[in-house]
C-alpha cells in the first residue's frame, strides 16, 4: 500500500470515531487531536471534540466505547506522514462538513528565527 493510502486509512478510522460520537441530528462535527512528545520518548494525545446540532455548538467527549484506539492512530498517522513528507505536525483538526465531506487541517510548530 502506498503512503498516501495508508494515511487515508488512518484518517478514515478517526473519521468513523468522530462520526460515531455524534448524535443523529448533528449537522457538522470537528475534533482537534494534539500530539505531545516528551524527551523520554513517551507521548500523549489530547482531543477536543464538538458538534453542531439544531444550530447549537456542543463540546463533548468522544464516545468512550469508540475512542480507545485514538492515541495509537494519531501517533501512527504522525509517524507515517513524517516518514513520507518530513512534516512534523503537532496537531490536526478533522472536520465533518454539512455535506458529509471531510477535511483535515494540520498545525505545524512555528519556525524560530
């Protein structure tokens, strides 16, 4: 499998977790995943999930039964993208738009100097 397809499959799994965490009447949803790596080699993954339903923006937690693989998926996506493009992002937001399409926006550390 080529690197782009591998990355797409991981993003698709995260999409399913986000979608599965939404109520049926959700119009849009987004989840920001941030990856923090520490000097000892350990890492943590944070998540900020929200959806819009009936015109109201609701902050929530990802579904407890679905979210177990999130940390591994985010770390795996970072590793695969860094190996493929050299990009070293620190967070990304996955958005499910009103029309059902999905977008991702990656955040990279500010370059000093």
